[in-house]
C-alpha cells in the first residue's frame, strides 16, 4: 500500500509512518550528501586563490551567529577579569601551541 493510501485512511501509526518514510528520507539525505561531496571535490580542485575567494564568499554569506553588538569587548573584559582574579587559569602561548599540536597528532 502506498503512503498516500495510509495517510488518506488515517490507519498510520508512528512506526508504520517511519517505515514508509525511511526510504524517501534516506534517498533525499544520500542525494544531499552526494551533492555536498561533489561540491567539496570541485572546490578543492580550485587553485588556492580561487579557494580562498570561495571560502571568503561562503563565510560572508553566513549570518553573524557569534556577532556581538560590542564586537566581543564585554566578553574580552569578562575573561580578563577572570584571569586577573585567578592567574592560574591562564596558559602561555607556548603551552597553547603544544596542546594544539598534541591534538593534531
């Protein structure tokens, strides 16, 4: 029985609905992921300058999720006050670099 017949007759429970939708969702997701992979491959094949331009354009197209009205000044002042109150929280640039290198392997 097709999904439209189930929906029309209101004989659809959650499990049956999920089982009927799963093939459609997985095809849609697979198609979406294939498109993303193809776009990524094409982008990575671009010369460095064109990749940089593309990356900048993509980043510029995103909303300012982390944008603050004060451009982060309040957060910087809060962090500075935390470190002044407890200097043991701070790490050196050398230590930070070592931690980053350690995560990269």
